[in-house]
């Protein structure tokens, strides 16, 4: 899942700090999610999707 989140972020020309600032998530936590070292809660996934301006389903393909 982390790899897909990274692909979507990069496709939208966003940096990790961009997403984190909009989603209210700590950069270290977000980095662990993208790296596959942490599994995000549904609420966190929704906040990430909203921050990127994509539907949640785009992150969990």
C-alpha cells in the first residue's frame, strides 16, 4: 500500500511535507507508511487521500 501512496503523491507532484501539512500528519509517520513500515488507520488514509485530492480508492488499488 505504501508504494501505491507514493506513486499517487508523485503523480500529483507533491512532496511528503506537502501531504503531511495538508493532512495534519507527522512527516516521520507518513514516511513509515510510504516505506511499508507502518499500516495507516482508515482515518489516516482518508486524510491522506483528501490532502492529495483523490478518492480513497486511488490509494488502495
